């Protein structure tokens, strides 16, 4: 019997019995149902089509439609909270993660036959949820982030007395491991740089290694952001902290960048781009880097593009740069984030240790090692 392709399924819209309507929460409906958004002439960019919805507006629409499709309990309260997150101008990833924490929690309650009403949620439910996520072998940081997102959601609802006060009185604390940043060993760095045979890839890896930029920041860099004479790149808004900063690149990175600019398509706005799309994706950049790591035989060390950023900070501190200066170049809002690299790269501590051990090993029979009993 010949195999027949099954018919394409269609998703049915919610029935009329489903009372909650999501469309009023889209502030005017879907983008394609609205007239063009009116903006002051002073804010108009000459090269932008303002008849189309912005990327954030499209993301907002997709997010609320997803909430409607998921049909979670307490959906009206969830939508009001998500509107609150949009008003706070949170990053898309922050909004996605916040919603997924809520989604996974109420799905867990539903699958466990627990009461999903907000006023019935208690600390025991949260404890069971945390244990469930830990049993799935998720990283402690992932479980902790989801728990924090849930507490933020419950705190938002507590002003309306929709949740039990005990949820926020005694919070669950997850002990977090204090792992060191993973930098690339100097010998491995030399091996990696020696096998990069494409001019574009060499420029990209050298810039990541010499500027400490996040991969997303480099992929969003345009030619207008670069000052070649001063060897400087302006990051007007960090994708993670929303704080701008200026970074610099060294002579070897400038040389790699200059060679790349000779063959670069000058009609493209982004510094690094793909042939098919306007910008190079993170997935493509990660695959490129992994290809070189595999080529040099370092796959077992699990190096990632973000390790180049860790390597940048470690090298600066090893060379004696002040911690506060490294903090600014890295774009850290808290100096404790930068201090982790000091724990990884304290050459003076290493030298003092071996100097002291040489004294101990060489003077084992010294009179100072004799004890009077």
C-alpha cells in the first residue's frame, strides 16, 4: 500500500464559550488591521518605512496571540502582567523568559492535578515546582531565574490581594554555584587563530577577542558605529543592560578589520552580514566559531564565542589594568561581575604562592621549622 501524506491540520479558534478576549490588550488590534502609526516628523528616519509595524510591535502582537493560544488559567491576570512588562520597556528575552516561567508553573500545577486558582497557590506548590525542574536536571541558574520570575509575578498581583501573603513572606532560596568565567588558554588561543583562513571570520574573532564585545553587540554593529582612525567602536545600547559604552580594538584586530573592509559589500549597513539576509545570525556566527574549534582539535574543551569575551577580561587584568577600567570596557553594571575575573587571573597571587612554596620546600630542615615541645 502506497504511503499517503496525511492532510494538513488546521488550528481551530477558541469557541464562543471562551470569555476572555485578548484583542483589546493589543492596543488597537493587529498591525495589519490598523492605519499607519502616526509619529512626529522630527522622529522620522529618512530610510525607514513607517507604514509597517516596528519589530517590537510585531513581537508584542505575537506574544499576546501566544498567550491566547495557550489558554492558561488566570489568563486575564497574566495578560495584565505582561502588559506591565512591556510598559517597563523590558527586553524581548526578559519578556519571553517571564512568560515561560509562568507558563511552565501553571502547566505543572495542571498536570499535577493541583488547584490553579491564584488565591490557592501556596509555598508547597512552589517547592514542588522547583523540585520538578531540578529533577529534569536543569541548571541551578535556570531554576533560580524561573523562580525569581514567578516571585515578581506574584508581587505584581499582591497589590490587588490576589495571592496569599505567605508566598512573599518566606521565599525559597536556591544556593547558586560561584563558577569562574571560562577563558581560552593562551596556547589554545594561538592554535585557534592560526587556522582561521577566511578574512571575514578572522576579523570577527579578532574583534571579539580584543574588544570584549558580546556576540550580539558585534553582529548589530554598523559601519557608522566604527571610528577606524581612533580604533574605536561605539555601542549605543547594550542588548543586555541597555547601557551604551565605547570599546577599543588593538592593532592586530585593526589589521584584520582593514583586510575585511577591502572585500566587504559597501552597500550593506551592518559590519557583518549574510548573503541571504541583512544581518548575520548568532547561530551562523556560533557555527563558524565551532568549526574552527573542531578543526584545531579543541572540541573537548567546549569553547564558545562568549569565551572570547572572558579571555579579553582575563588578559587585561593579567597585564595590570585596574578593575574599574575593565568594568567599563566590559559594560558590567556591578563591579562584582568583573571581580570574578580577578579570581581567575591574579598572577601576583600565583607568583607569591610559588615563591613562598619554594622557601618552604627549600628550608624544610631550617631551624625555624623546629618546634619546642
